[in-house]
C-alpha cells in the first residue's frame, strides 16, 4: 500500500507563493493553506485536498481509488499531515502521516481502528480516539506510536481530541448512550476531567485556539448545527453562526481571528462547502464551490 500511495502522490510545496502557483492555486507568500477531505457522487472515495485561504482551485494531495483518506491534521511546523486511512471493506486502517510534498508516507504503529488524530503543540505526540470494546476512548502516543497511553475510561464515546496551546490539556467531546454529547477537558498530568459544556447538549468536534478559546458545533433548539465559542473553563458561551444550514468541524486560523468550517444542507444529497468566518461571526466567506462534500478542514499553523 505504501509504494502505491507514493507512486500516486502529487509533489507539492504548500504555503509558499511559488508552490501555490505551481499547484494551480491563488496563494500568496505567508499563506496558511487549509487541508480537508473531499468526496463527490461520482467519486465517493475520500481524498485529501489543500486550498489557499484566498480561494482558487484546491490541490489534490492523495489519489487512492480503493481507500479513503479523511480527518487530516497539520503538524505544528506545517511540514507533515496526519490523517486516517480507511481500508477495503470499510475497516479503519489507522493513522498515517505524510510530507506535504506527498511522499514519506508512514503508518503510526498501534493505531489500527483509531480516528480523530490531533498533533501536539510540540510536534512530538499525537492524540486520537480508539475503540475499547463497544466505545471509544482517548489515547496519546509519541508520533512513532509508542508508548500509547489511554487517558479516559468511561462507558461513553470519547471523540475528537484537541490540544490546549500549552500542551497540558486536551478537550474532546463525550457522547453518551442517550445521543447527547458535551465538551470535556482533561489535564494530562493528573487525568482530572472537567465538563466544559453542560449535560443534555449536542456538542461536537471542539477545536482549541492559540488564544485559549474552544470552538465547537452544537445542534441547538433550531434543529440545525451552529458554531459556538466557549472559554476552557466553561464561561463565555456564545453562538457565532445562525443559518438554517448545518455548520460543523470548525478549525481555528493560526492567529485565532478566524475559523474554517463545513456548511451543508439538511441531508447527504446537498453539497457541503468550506466557509471562513471571523471569530465574532462576521465576514462569512464561501471558500470551496464544487459540487462536492468538503469535510474536516484543518488550518495550517
């Protein structure tokens, strides 16, 4: 599989004006491209793409016709991307990393079945969710896969970890058997856990900014998923999007001033596009416009 993926990868240099022009995008020097997963009705297998924050044509990073590549996350230095690869038959092959040039593909040992990778701020560790029996728990491992440490032990599903800027905490969402999900925070040194949002909510996919705010997607009383912000201690909760569409998978810009997220319709038949929005909810901009499903975006540090 490694040899095949390497042979099909596209050489790129993301994040520079020269690389963006060569890749057919409208990036500029100092641009921080966004990586995401895309599928279409004609090509239902997901591949990874990158797009400049200025817009333009997304660049295809992986070309895997028989497996899906999803849930990408940048390394802190912007030189590698970690992602989840689904093998044949829908089985989760595990977490892989690759250079942004498309080569040096590496599997992270011990992550078979794992999802939701998140790179630590120092670039040395990776957090992820992994099945334990019938539920998922949060783990942390060195980027080479060892030693893997299980952080949570619950009867709920713990998903989508995101690191605090200082690397001392993780936030994640905990989904219980009733279908509710709340944002949790765990201190890595003691494993002490604190609820950030309340019980009975539907809160998903948190992302922790460098200026210490957590963005997440909440299905609220409108019946649609909207973006919310909250401080790590649970104060300052407020909504920043309000369309009658579903907004999910927020990811912060490096300076914490903007977010990229997926906006879609009421069902899978509707396209899903990437949008940008300021942290105060203004300056909403559509970033991708193809007839596709553009998901799980991550903004390069």
